[in-house]
C-alpha cells in the first residue's frame, strides 16, 4: 500500500509548533516527509488540510478483563476501543481471573493478543501470587515471556517485605515495578474522597493520605533496593508533591502517571450518586486537579494513562458503595484531552504526544513512534473542527461506564495507520 498524506500539520514531542508537510508512506514505512511531494502515481491520496497528524498514542494502564471477565471486555473489544480512540499500543494490568502471575498465564494472554488484536498488546505481571501479597509470583517465568512491568494493581502489594525482596530480585533482570497506592484499612469504602461531599452524602470517605502513605513507602522501598518504581494513577496534590520531592533528590528511579479523570473531575461531580464518577483512587478536589496538571507540566508525571476499567451496566447500576470502581477511557481519552486541555490552551500537542505516546513507550523500553522519514508508519489523523459523540454505537469497548456517555466533545480521530494497514477511517 502506498499512501500520500497531503497538507498535514505534524505534531511531535519536541516542539509546540506543528510542522506543515506532506507524507509518503510505502509498504508501512514513512519514506518522505516534505512540503509539496508529487503524487507518485500509485498512491492513495488523502488531503489532511486542517487536520493534525500525531504518532499513535500508547496507554500503559489498561484493564482488558481477559481472562475471566469477558462480559466486561476482552482483548478483541478492548483493542478495538483503543484503535477507535487513536491508541496503537497498550499494557494490560494483571488483575484478571485467574491473575497473570506466571509465565504460562502471561504467554496465554499475549498469544490471544496476537490473534485478536490489530494493535500490539503488552502485559504486566503480578508481584505476588494471585495478588495476595503472600508469596512471590513466578517472576522469572514472566520475564522469559516478555514482561517488564510488575504490579499488583487493583491493590497495593500489602506486604512491604515481599515487595522489597521482589524489587531486589527482579531489578537484576531489568524489570520495573508499578504501584497502585492505597492503605486498604484507611481507604475504607474506597468510594469517595474524604471531605465535605462525602460528609454531605453520608459516606465514610477515603482520605488522600491512604494513597500518599504508600506512594512514599513504595518509592522508599525502591530507593533502598535500587529498583525502578512507577507510581500509578496519582490523585492528590500531596501525592504529586511526594513524587516531586523524591525526583528532586535524584537518587531513585521513579516515574509516575496521572489519569485524565483525575485531571478533570472532582468528588462533587458524583451529583446524585452517579457511579460513572466512582473510581479508585477516588476523585478529589479542584485544588488536586490543578496540582496534578501542574505536576504533568513540570515533569513530575512522566505520562498520562487512562486506567481503562470496563464494567457492565448491571454492575454500575448498583448503589454507590456496592458498584465497582473505575471508568472506561480508551475510546474517549485523546478527544477529551484535546477538548479540555489543548483546545483550552492549557497545554499543546507536544505535551500530549510526549505524555501519551513517547513516554509510555519509553517506560516499556519500546521504540518511540515518530513521524519522520525511515520510521515505521504509526500515526493518527485528528480533526479539531469535527466532534465526537460518545454514544454506545460510537464506542467499541463492550462497556460504556464513562462520564462521557452520550456527550459530544470537540475533536475526532479520523484515521489510524499502523504499519501497512489502515486500522480506522471515518
Ligand atoms: Zn489501580
């Protein structure tokens, strides 16, 4: 296949300015990037005027529910939700059923990914067997199967001694650790931030310190063991400040992520107990939103990740305390980040490309996708003048538990090209 993309404006992580150029792609490789490219004759020509061309995005925190909860999502549906949202690679979390805690379990999902997904699927593996914090998982087997990230996500690795020993052991193989940070006894119901909203609604809130204590504990363990620690889905100002302080010391390898929902929403958004605003860690306050954005822009947060967490309508229609935590994100992330941040001038395309394409790939030791001659084609075309209406028909995830359900936002992913294939065209 030969593709000639005319009049594109190209986004990159290195500059807020968009580069105007035409792009020639032959057999999955970008062969030329320059203004005024002639039609080679055999090319399919796409006029990209007014659109923005970005490298494909990459999500380092995704729950695809396979194996065990395929009624919520599976690799086939979840990877199509990613593709639908302009995401061309992702990392699964291992809190499936059974949990991904051995080489055999990991090999099975990676094989399913090869068969059922049109984008590359990576997976993390558990730190402890069945995420119970009692025995170390089959780390060597998982390493042999290609796992780089170890996490008991969904919960904190409860036993710090086990985590410390796992860190000493696995770091020797170049693996790193990702932490869901929460003292469960302190987080309580896990439903809502501890504050005036929880008090008003009569729910025992989950204080931010339940998260911040473990952020500090796990970075300290990494500092002592020499491991690389990645802190997941940080929700609070002091959590961000804790990471910023550790990074400023310069003697521990720490990276961190923030989720679109923690940048955008607060506990007040739950209104009349809307479970589409229930996640763990919970939504906190406007001051936390602002601090998290500040942390994203100053480099405290290396990357954005959605924590895509599909649940069925039945589960999410339970009462607020009983409903499971989490919202979907793959179908909506890029458009919502455009709508609320880029369009509003809060950050530029370079920030989005850096935090949601380049850095997550670096975290996983993968080649960074760039739009330049000689690179494999991995790009999306984004129309800032069109809109996306997040109806059930539009979204490809099996689940629709998102605050954006039936809402219309500005921006639309119009084309996804990966290798020699057009994965999406609308
Ligand atoms: Zn988590």
